[in-house]
C-alpha cells in the first residue's frame, strides 16, 4: 500500500515545476473569463511572477532531493540534470521577460479591433489593457519545460505545440505597426505549422522503423532492425527539419528576422532567449539520446547545417538596417555556434564537456539577449521604437549610459574577453576541438570575426556619429525595464569575470548526461 501511495507523490514532486506553471496559466484563463477588466492586470502580474518563482523554487528542491534513475510520467518526461538546468534557465529568463511584458505601451489595447479603426481608437481612449498576454506567456513557458524534458517523441510534439501556439498569438499584439506585427504572426504560424508537420511525419516514420516513439526504445532499435534504413533516414531528416526550424538554423532561418522585427519587443526578448534554450534541449535529447548510435549518419549533415548557419547569420546581419533584424541574424549565428557543441559527441568525457559547454552558453546568451532587447524598447521616435540603424546615430552623446550598456551587450555577443560571450564560445569551441571538429571551430572563429564587424559598426554609429536634430528620444524606463537591464548587465559581467560557479553548476548538471 505504501508503494502505491508513494510513487505518485514522487512523480508529482518531479513534475512540480511544470504543474505550477500550467496551473497558474489555467487560473489566468479563469481570471480573464470572470474578473472585471480593471482588476485583471493587478491579478495577472503577481500571479505570473509568483508562478515562475514557485516553479524555479521547486526545480531547485527537485535537484537537491536527488535525481531519479528513470523517467517520470510513465517514461514520458526525463527529469535529469540537464533538464533541471534548462528549466532553471527558462524560468529565470521568463521571469525577467515578464518585467518587460508589464510595459503596456508595447501591446495593443484590443486585439480584435482592426488596425486604425474607430474601435481601436476607442479602446485606446478607454485605457484597455491586453491582459491575456500573461496566461498565454505561462502556457508558452510550460510548453518549453515539457519540450526540453520530453523522453518521448509524441510528448515532445505536444510540448512543441503548447509552446508555439501562444507565441503565434503574442507576436500579433504589438500596439504600433499593427500590420507588421500581424504579418509576423501569420508568417510564424504558417512556417511553424509546416515545421510541426515535418516533425510529426518524421515521428511517424521513425515509429514505423522502431515500433516505438520512446527515445530509449528508438536507440535500442538502431542496432537490431534491418532492412528499413530508408524509413529511418527519412524520418530522422524530417525530425531534424522540425527541430532546426525552432532554433533558427539555416536554411530554416527565414522566419526569424521577420518575426523578431514585427513582434512586440518584449515577446521578441522572450522568444530569442527561452525558445532557443528549450529547442536545444529537445535537439540534444533527439540526437544524443535517441540517435546517438546513428552519429556517423547525421553528423556530416549537421556539420553542413552548422557551417551554413554560422556563415548565413554573420554575413546577412551585415546587410541589415533594422536593429531587431540585425539581432535576429545574430541569433542565427549563435545557433550555429551552439550546433558545434551538439556535433561534439564521442566518448563519455567529450559528451559531458560538450553538454556542459552548451548549457553555460545558453545561460550566458539568454541574459545578454534579454538585456539587448530591453534597451531597444527605450529608443523611440514618433512612430514607436526607433528600429532603423540610422536613428541610433549619436545615441552615445544623447544618452551615454544607455548606449554604453548596449555596446557592452554587443561586445558580449561578439565574444570579447571579460564578457559572458567569450567564455560561452570558448567552452563550446573547446568541446568541439576535443570531439575532433577542429575545421568546424575554424569556421566558427572566422564567422565570429565577421560578426564582430556589424557589432562594432553599431558601436561606432552610436559614439562617433553626430546625432540628428530630429533624433529619437529615450523613453523613461519603467521599474521593470530598469530591473531587466540591470540584471542582464550584471549577469553578463559576472559570467564574464567569474564564470566558474556557473560552469561548475553546468558540469554537475551534465555529469550524468541524460537518463533513459
């Protein structure tokens, strides 16, 4: 009797971070349905923040109580060191992003109103606030947690959709440039639906080969099933398309610049940081846990994808004239750098080193990204945010502190020493060299040098150009925005000067690799 009572209790404890987030999201939906409009935001904001803090606290408690030796939820969710580390990163970055989302100036007053219509003007005059962004955000975060820890392709697909569907909606809720925002939402939805279809079809083919969608069972089938290699290879290719789309790897990166530009900047910050973390968690589980025995087949393709991603991201970023599109292509290049770590699969030591490097890189890049987009929200002209790079000319003379912090974030993206980006790139490249991928690292270093050009170009534009007479204004930051910039800057400094504690934590999380 004790066994039948204790087992579900352990399961609930392991899954508690997800349960807290999804529970708060459901409560948020009820608030939207029944609470008066004027009370909704005052309920949503503390509810969302408390849910994320509570989920983070339960993640820490789960790690301290010892990790299980088998997956939870009937083998569907793997709660191990890497998944807990990824959960912690996602929850912290989501908490920071909520502080940006709390700025009502970014979101439309009434999403159902036609842009420029009398209904929209009336909603603005009435002071309406689009409060459903908070439960949508929580559902997206819950989907990320499930997506990154799924030990089953079907559960991974469910996590993918729960993560993606709210983001499709959030991308279309910008207050200004509504048509551009709605265009971004539609593009993201259509391309995301295609990628999900590829993933689902690939899952069906892999199931036809292995007779199971469980990652451990797929791995065991690789050496036993014969005569169906074509089915397996096509299925793996389609799974890869679905996953590589989510990280924005070339040639599946076309959605990123359009969506990043059109979405509300707070949503862009959330997507650019947390979605990348969750997607790499899923990529590692599929290619290391399920397909680790097939490495000689998928590694050459992944080499090509990584090289193309780094080169496309670095070169196309140079041609951009919009700050958010430039940061989008920067994100593409960083996805390529991270893929060099994914390729570093070999001995147990190399696996552990590569996984630790990827986890550290995701943490460092996430904080810097959120901080950079927080700066973008404060540089405004008459039409809203000043997106065109020409509008940033002379910003260092108008607001030297703001421009200095943004320059620091750009230097971190470039991987300059004494920033978090330097140690992130060093860790990933070192793991790739240990895994025998030296040519790939050389391409990565060259791409980093190319990327440094457009980062430095923006810095020169801000500090060595004369500001225009009708230049943008610097909006007075809200308390939340100020906190985001301060936290991101502090994290970028600390991880660049004293990275060892987080590196040790990543090593500890990666020490046992993934449970099966």
